[in-house]
C-alpha cells in the first residue's frame, strides 16, 4: 500500500495527449474546425481593415464642396 501512495499524480488530460503524440480522429476534427474558424475570422478582419483605410468617393467629394 505504501507504493500506491507514492505514485505520481495524474497529469492533466491535455498534457497527456501532447506527450503521446498521436491525436485521435475526434481531436483532428476539432483541430480542423478551429483552424477553419480562425481562417474565416482572419479573412473577415483583413477585409474590414482594408475597407477601413479606404474612403468612399462620395464622402471625399462632399467635404470638398463646402
């Protein structure tokens, strides 16, 4: 019984999976889904940023006619 008490505590689930190095099918699906979501968000942010720097043609004309 003394040996059982001296066992190391279980590692967190995430750490154990990283140590093993072979993700299962569900993990691969989750990774793929997260990656697709991240890419969609990145594309959206890039589009918003590129539009933010542009000024509409009408806006520039209205200010110059004062």
